[in-house]
C-alpha cells in the first residue's frame, strides 16, 4: 500500500467530480481504455473520484462523448509541486544535492548492530571488528564479510559462530558464544586431594585414596592431603592410581578491618539545569553552544542518531545536561558511624555463612582520627578439599610396570 501511494505521488493525483450524463458508461469506457480511477465515492448529486495527472486529460474526450460534466476539485503530487517551485532553482538544486548526499553516504557504513553477546562485552567486539575492517565510516564495498568473520573467530576464541550482514549503511553482527563445559575431573582420572586453605585440619573423611595428613595437622594452601597412589607401601610395583576423594574441614583465622569515615563529601543539586547539544560528524565534535555553566556540575550525557526515511544518518547528536551542585562535607555522629560499621560487618558474616561456618568471633571498635575502625578476628571453618590432576613430573603419575 505504501508503494502504491508513493507511485501515485510521483505521477501526481487529480481529484474530480462527475455529474449529469451517463456516469456509469463513462466509468466503463475509462476502464476499457486502461485509465486508472480510484477512491471512488458516490454522493447524492455526483460521484467523487481520483486519477493520475496524465489520465485526467485523456478522460476529457470520454466525458464529452458520454455527456458527463467533470469538475476539478484538487490536485497534489510531485509534478504539481515541481511546477509550483519551477522558478526557485536554488531549492531544486538543494533537493538534488541532498538526495545525492544521501545516496553517497549510503555507500558507507555508519551503524553497527550487535546481537547474541552475553558474556563478551560489546566494546570488545567493536574493537575487534575495527581490526577486521568493519568500522563506522568504512566503504561497504570494500568490506570482505567472509574474511572478517574468519578473523573474528581467531581474535575471539569464545565465539563459536558469527555472521556479518551488510544492509545499506548498517552492519548486522550476529554471534553465538561458545558454551564451555565446567572443568570437571572424570571419575576414572587419577587425581590427588589438596587443601584450598591454610589452617588446621579438624575433620577429615577419606572416601578413596591414601591420606597423607591426619586430623590436628597443620596444612598449607595447595598442600597434598590425600594421595591418589594407594597400596604398594612396601612394594611400589603393587600400587595403583585412583581418583582420590575426601572431605577436609579446615579451621583458619581471618582478620577483617572496616573503616567508616566521620566526614563524607556530599554533592547537593542547586539551581536550574541547562542543556547543551553537540554534533559528532566523521569523528569531529561540533558544539552547538558558546559557553558552559560556571562552577561544579553533574553532567549527564545522552547520544542519539537521527533517522531519515528509515535510514540512520552518519552523525550523532549528544545532549548533555549540566546540573549545578553544591559540594560540602557532612559529619556523622559516633553512633551513626558505629551502626554503619556493624552493618558492613554483618554483611560480611552473611556472605561467609553461605560457604562455611563461623566458629568464634572477636570484634573491637575505636575512633582513629576522623574515622571509626572495627577490627574483627574470626575463626572460620570450611571444607577445603580440592581435587587436583596429576602432573607429568609427579612421581606418582607413572604406574610402575608389573613384575
């Protein structure tokens, strides 16, 4: 429907009325002659219809033949518009130049749309696309999308599939991120159990493997606790490698220090805000203002890209809002600082409670200079068992040959 309306606008539309004579015969003869008639409406004293500018003159002899009186009601469209401004050559030249400008700019890439990224930042993807030649302002016919897709998969290993489609001045980039399975150790793969914490072992349950340490021993982070090589204590050739499993509960100290300043800088809005705009064209920033507000301000920026006939123009408009603020210092009371410090300490304890157990706690608070300081000492308990694959240089990684 939109295309038909556009076509009629290009040809010009004439609205007229028919009265007297044989109007039905007039319409039938026009149909046989291939004259387009549309938007026909019957009224009590006439028939209102429309046709193209060229067809209106062809209909005159048919109207005379059938005794129908035709009356012009209105005309619109490009031919009449050009005729009205035929003496204004500057306006016509401006329209032609603007159309040529849009046609030329459509040969360049001005917009990049990225879809499908969840973990990879969009900024990273844009930077890698620029290295592959897909960037704003690039000549579209000079972009090799297949080569760019191949290079993108080499530059970003986390991408499993990518498609770059060029539509006019827009590049649509669709990606699929690689689904990496969690790093799990197969049950049949030999591995040791080491400690993920430095502390004292208070509980240990060995399900498979040879324990190296016992309850009450001190262990360091990464130290071997359960060996995957079992048997063969006296004769190594009789031993075998297994997938060691164990529960190693370790107690360890943890110190936490929280500082709450008694002074805090506050930015309080005052006065009226002002808006400044600027245009970014081909990487050049063109301000549309002469002066900026004095004093300290909070600046909020918003960038938009204008459209013309559904196409994005190769420029952006930045709208900056300046909010004047009064910067001053707020002083907290000792009770307020103490409550804030205890609140932060409680938040830390709640986070750790999801991973382990708090055995004991000692906390002291004091004022030091212009801040309130809370120092807490915890004894924490956590399952620190961590499975670790055998390294090739590990002596236990090679099974001795059978005798």
